[in-house]
């Protein structure tokens, strides 16, 4: 395993691939990047972390050596740290997190002055700067302000404003009861925020840094919450990853609700309340289920697909003046004026829709068209990446299917196998030697057949000499 460096940020196993010296060097390169971008001799950076054991050590190493003014917001969810950059009018931000990776990992997300993560172009520039950096010096003259409480309170106000005062009142009147499982992560703050909105919250794994399940919230890692739902007579359960930008919902029947349906439900609600939905654009990545496209077209709105990556979605949302977007393959929707996927905001939005529609979540999902979204991870020899993609492309081309590619040779390859079905391939940029395969269709048998064909094809492509 080696340090993973991509437009999603920097990640590695702490103490092995990612050390404090590497952290300091990256932070220094980022500070230099901000100085050039802002043309300021002294920049102000918001810094925060999730609850991993190495987070505070990395933060201390950075703030006491790197030559910048820091606003330390402590342990907070990623969306709250991103909001803090805007609230404090900072020049940028550093989030110390490895998101859904296990606790022995850590990493960085680097932010623009609007709180969004750096674009791929800027991130590549930062990576190159890090690699060319040889020497840097320590300067003692700087300020470090601790602003955890203010950042958290203002973040709560911000997401309540997005949801709307009347919708918050409706949530309170609905008397909903839900289970939340932050798994010892930064999403623990969701309990207080949700209770302010009038929810009856049953918290599980609510001690910072005590990880009781896999960090990534999946059906397998959250299934034990079915018993908690039953015992607490709750409506459903919500599980967060470590930095709480993602949320996954386990229904009371024990089924995990696809992030694609969460995005579809929210898009449907927002477009339904729009005076001119035909003038609206919804932005998704190219791996998002066609259920979202189905809903968007129902309202006569436009949909724009971009390469996988939150930065790509946010960039296009700003360009298209989009009101909502996201990556359906992972829970966490981006709702303007927020600049990132946000698990807590997403959950509140879903709760407001339930309150307003006066229907259970599974009833709202039942009203939607059925799409079957299958995902697999397959190992491959990374040195064969280009030849594997070429092999796959040639195979489907001979079958006469239309294809679309985003992000060039390293991006996603999407094969449109039917009006309402596709197969998608892309090498992971956060997990080495892993290819992600997704099949989506409004027909279950077709989705399963497409996946079986895709996996067999990939095996042949990887074995070719």
C-alpha cells in the first residue's frame, strides 16, 4: 500500500504511508498554493478533524510548524468544517480525515475559500508542489484561534436555514423517532442538531473515537441496527461514515436504502416546489442510477452528468446554477448553497419530506419507479489499466452499444446497454488495484445478467498479455 494522492485528497495508513512529516510538508505546500492564489503574504486556514486516533497528532504537528494563521474548529463533520471556511472568511481549509477508510488510515481534504474541495487541476498542482518541495522553515509569528462551538452552532443555523423554518416546525409536529449511528465519528454532533429540530433520537456508538463497526456504512455494517429500530419503535436508522459527509439509511424492514433513491427523493421534492422546474439543472456523476434521470425528466428539468468526484459535481453545479446534485452511489446530497455532500443536511431534508408528505419513508420509495443498482469491486493489475479499458471498450463497441467517457482514459467508461440500463467501469482513485463495476437497470434480471457479463469480461481483460 502506498500514499493515495488524488483529487479527492490525500490518504494513507498513518505511521506507514502517511507520517507527520508528510502531513507538515503537504500543509506547507498547500499554504504556498494559497499565497499564490490569494496574493497574500499571510493566509488564514480553518483546520478541523474527524475522530481518528491520529487526527489530533497530525493537527498539532501542522498548526505548530506551518507558517499560517489557523482557526482550529476541532472535531467536526466535514460539511461543518467546509461551512466554517465561509463563515470565518478564511482563505482555505484543511480537513484531517480519511472519510470512509478504517481508523488506522488518515488523510487530508484541502478546501477553497468557499469551502468546496479543490478542483482536480488545483489538486494536481498541489501534489506536484509537494513532490518538488525540498526545504521550508518554521516561523513563530502566527495566531491560532479555537472556534469549535461557534463553528458548530453556525453550521446548525446554516442547515436549518436551508431546510426552512416552516419545514423544521413540520418535523417537530411529526414526532418522528430515528436511530443514528455515527460509530464514534464526527457525526455524533448530529444528535443535538436533530433534537433541536424536534426529533426523538436514539443514539448508538456515541463516544468519540470508539469504532464499533466498519467505518464505511453499508448494509452489512449497519444490519445490526434492525434490532435497535425494533426495540426503540423507530422509523428507520441512519449510519454515518467517520467525517459525516455520507449517510446511509436502514429501513425498518432491514433493507438499506440506496443513495440513488435518497438523491431521487430529494430532487423530486425540490423540483416539485420549483416554480419553473424546466429551467433547473440537476448535476450527478456518471455512475448515478437512472432513477434520478427518470425523476428529473418527469419534471421537465435538465440533468448533467460529470466524472465521479465531489469536486466535479460542485464545479458543474456552480456553472449550471444547480439547486441540487450528488453522487447517488454514496449517500450524501449537495443542496445549494452548501458546497459539499452533507450527511446531516441530507437526513434533515429526508425527514422534512416525510413530515410534509405525511408518509413513511418506505411508502415514498414504493411510489417511485424500480431500478436495480448493482456494485462490485474487482482487483486488477494497475499496470494494465489502459489495455483493460481498451479491451472492454472494444467488446461493447462490437455489440453496437453507445458509450460515454468522462475524465479521459483514467475516468469512467459508461456503456448504454438499453433505454433504462447501463454498465459502468472505472479504476478507483482512493483504493489501489481496484476497479469499480456498476450495473443499473429497471429490470432486475437484466441488471444481474449485465453484472455477470461485466465481471467475466473484466477477468478476461485483466488476464490478457
